[in-house]
């Protein structure tokens, strides 16, 4: 074989082999079972039913990637600790802030607004009414962050000793009904419970003047390389592009709201 053909064949082989590597690098690589934690929160996941938006998304990620997920259910505060230390690969429906950017990467798939759910008898017509009344307390989930104005409210009240923390959502509803806190922060995933008779009759909603906040797949920078973070991000983008993500949300919300939340 002539030197010309050897060189030509070598180029073809390099392109074919290199192309294969590039294609492989675009997909998640799972040399081991991947750890993923859910947290119980309204429509995101219910330990009673074993169902929810996050569970559906995790199932679809496993199906598309071919990876095995070891799934656990943990408090949100513990999830962030494990993500930071690299002992947990993934969680879902997370939002970012400068501190989290140091140890976590994200793949966005939904965006939604936050609201203040306040007791009717608290005498609150607008956000400022709540903030300036020292007798009013706010209930929040430990380690949760929200939109800009909501975070500012939480931080200001926390500095005044006016914030009560819970490990999950359900206890907050109870302390709200018991008047031990007079408000809590909610999002669309909480709608079914908020619309129930007892809570609905005793509360009203005050809006934060904030844009929707992106939520997404949380990835540990300590356990996943930048290339693998991008591969998982591409998989999430694929789910958004082909309508799979919107269809998951349509199981839990109206078609219009599901479209608004997932197309941003």
C-alpha cells in the first residue's frame, strides 16, 4: 500500500475513532450506580404515594441515560451538604446562589414564582405590613432559598429572630394553622394543599414582585467532571426540546401552566 493511502486511511480511522469518542463524551458516562436524592415537597415528591414531578424526571433521566440510580429521600438541608461533599451525585428542582455555585452545577428545566401565604387575621395587605409588624413570624424550610425579594424578607426577619425553621413543608402548614407563624413562602408545587378548605379559608396570598426563578437538576462538582456535567445538561435540554419535560408537568398542572413553567 502506498504512503498516500496509508496516510489517507490513517486520517479516516482517526476521524471515525475521534468521532466515536466525541459522541460518547456527549452522553452521560455511568461507571457506577449514580446517587440521587429526592425531598418530600408538595407535587415534587410524596413519600405517601411514592410519586411526584421529581420522581418522574429521575425515571426519565435513568431511562434515557441507561444509568442506574440509587434513589434516597432526604431533608433538603442534608441534600445540599452531601452534594457539597461529593457523597451525592444528584438532586432535583434546585435553585442556585453564589454559595451553591462553588460546589454545584445545574441543568435548568422549570421556572416558577414564589408567593407569601399569610393568615387572614394577620392584618397584612402588602409585604411591608408583614415586615414592619414585630409580632408576626415567618415559617421556612431549613436551607431553602427563594426569589430575590423573598430571600431579602427571610434574611431580614431571621436577623430579628422572627423566623421558624422546619425540615419539610408539612410541619409549616400545621404551625401556620396553629398561629405559631403567620406566614410561609409557597410556590406552584404547593397548590394542592394550599387550595384545601381549611388552609384556603384562613389564608391569603401576597405576591413578591420578582421574576420566575429557574429550577433544575443539581449536580455535585466534586463527584462529576465538567464534561459529565455538560452531558447531563444536554440530556435535560433534550427532554425540554422534545416536549418530554412539559408532558411530565402536564400530569400535575394545567397545560397552560405547565407550558409557562417549562418554556422559559
